[in-house]
């Protein structure tokens, strides 16, 4: 029975409270094994809810990238099971996650971070090497499936990226994106795709600087100091700072930074691509006298090189204060890609 006010309207104050936990568990299937039960308990603790079922979607019951880090870390510490962060994006229920964890022979290097659309964008990580850095941005990208990569710490990493891209999209034009060092990776991947007679229509870079010299002067003695300095800088970054609080994730970040740094120090971004290059520059790029020559990408394409004024300093471009503005720029670029 509805309670009516003197004005003849429903009195919302007297409506029964909605039990969101019942809505979450409409298709509730309880844990069947000890390991499922223990993982469900970890989810309940981190997410602050009760009665997690093995078919509940992590991201639909309150999960986000930071809570994902906590859950993966607790599973590793408490249950001695290592679960790749990207695996949970691809298989976001306890049932799926455990099924594919048991069968996996190798890491899940790429994850679909938003919804499935008819068009794809392939995204490469900055120096920390984790695709979850893009989790907030991916939700603001329209009409493109946002496939984000982790850093592949292998000698043949460019070929590995290309193979995984082709597995997802066998033909048509490819669109690539990278923030910071991810832009350097995107450029090298584009060259390899073109070598295979595949078309890359556009490369979008968020404050990426072309590498014009190898840095072979760094020796083993200097490496530890170099990586420590990079981690100190990472602590200043809103995105990295939260992840570095977890020792397990910090260990993986350190490994990524080491591998990524060695790759970059031995890479020169030479040659021309047959694709448009879009550079979204940070607000602190004006500390350089000649931003075009510093960025260097203007002579790296047979087509057009375009520069856009982004929001925030380099380390803050994907932070919450600047995210929506920079996402708007990216969506405007994507909207005109044929």
C-alpha cells in the first residue's frame, strides 16, 4: 500500500528502503569449494558487502581498480595464489577467475577495460607497466572497445604486442594510444603492423617524447639508483601512489620499471609511419623552448602530425582533476577517425 501526501502524491519518506544486497544477489550461487568460499570472504571484506556469490561480477558489486589491487594482494598472501590483475578484468566472477587461473600457462597481458563496441583502440602502458592505470579513463571513452596492455617484459615484446592485437582484430584499420612511454611503444608497434601490410590509421600520444638517442651509458652500478629515482617520481603521481602502497604490487611495478627502462634505453624511434599522429601535450610542456623539436614526432609520419593542449602536468594528466577534460580531447580525436 502506498502512502499519499495531502497533495495527492506518493510520500517518498514512507517508502520501504531498498535492499541493494538482495539486488546484487538475484542470481546468487554460493561458493562450492573451500577456495571459492575463501575468495568470496576476501571479496566481502574488501568490498564491504555480504553474501558474495561465485557468479557476481566484481565491477558490478562495487569493485574498482584500487579494490582489485587489495583483493589480488590478499589472495596472494592468504591463499598463496597469484592472480594477474588483468585476468579479473577479462573474467570478473569468482567462478571464471578460478577456472582460467588453473588453466593459464602465461600472463594475461591485455584486458578489455570498458564495453564491447564495433571499433577498438589498443592502449600501451606508461613506465609502471600496468594497464589498470587506464581503468578510470576507459570508462569515459565512447564507442571504442578499450583494450589496454600491460608491459610485456620480453626481448621480442613488439612482436608479442602485434600478435595479441591481431588475435583481437584480424583486419581493418588499427588505432593505438599510449601515455608517456606508452606512446613510444605505440609507435614501434605501428611500424611492425605496417611491416605486415596492416593499416594503422592513427596513433594518439599523451605527452610522449620521441627517443632519439640510446642511453647505453647506464651500467649495473647505476641501475638501482635509477629505478629508485623513478619510483620516487612515481610516488608523486596520483595514479601510481595508491598502487605503491601495496608491497606485492610495488614489487611488480619495480620489475616493470626495470624491464621498461632497459627497453627504452636501447630504443630509438626511427622511421616513418603511414598514420596520423596526435600528440596531447601536458601543461608543463612549456618549460621547453621548442616543444615540437623536443617531442620530435613532427617528422615521424607521412601524414599529418597534430598537437592538442591537454590538461594538467605530465604526471597528473590521468588524475581525477584532469581526467574528464583529457578524455573529452581523446573522444573528439576518435570521433573523426574514419
